[in-house]
C-alpha cells in the first residue's frame, strides 16, 4: 500500500498513517496530553507614583487639634509600604505610626494631632527605594507637604476631623489587624 493510499485510508491523519506503516516517531509519542501551564499574571513596572492631592493642602493654614491627614496618589498603591519624616523648616505632627490605605487603593489617611501657631513640614519617601509604592512595586516620587496652624479652636474628636478632611466614617484612619 502506498503512503498516499494510507493517508486517504486514515482520513488524512499523518499520525494514523505512521501507525499503519509500523512505527516511526508517531508510534512512540506519549498517549497523554502535554502538561498545561496556567497563565502567569505579570504586573508591569510603571512610572513612579506621584501625590496628586492632600489634606491639608500645601501651604494651607488649618485650625489646630485632631487632624486626619490625607494623601492621594495617581495610581493604585501597596498598603504595606510607607515612609514619612519631618522635613527641614517645620515640625512633624504627632501621628500614629501606620497610615491606612482606603478602599480606592490610592488614598492614605493618618490620624495626627497639631498644636496652635505651628509650621509643619513632612517628607514622604525621603529615602530612595523605600516607602510608599504602587502595586507593581515602583517607589513613589519623594514629596514634601508643608502647612501651618492658626490659634483658633480646631477639631477635638475623630468625627469632626473626618468631616473637615472631607472623609466619611468608613475612612477612619486607624488600620485594624485581621
């Protein structure tokens, strides 16, 4: 029987034709399907995130007291990385140690207190490769925020501080442990 006849007999399948011819490479091929590899999710590197808004705003004067500081980045962030310190020309407000990333995944809030008639200056990500970073692992661009307080009566409780920062009760700046 010719190969052409075998091909027609086997329905055009070269594997069947090889089997009918008595072996060859197709006869030793494994009967099980090849291993299937699950798709790999790769998060591409991105431009470094930048702060696009804050409360207080840079240069703003606020009433002293309870403060819910808010910084918003231009992209989704990793909640586990942060770095903030006092900057030259001002003090650091008295703040909790850990900021909380809100559900929008771009905004961090931090509970602080401020004193009257003070100038505050904060540096975010002062050290390269450490601190706030996006979900792809790119470290945020270093930034500074300076603001001052006046001598008026400011918020004395968390609810008032949230309202002034234009946040809701869902945005409480206290990170809870699972």
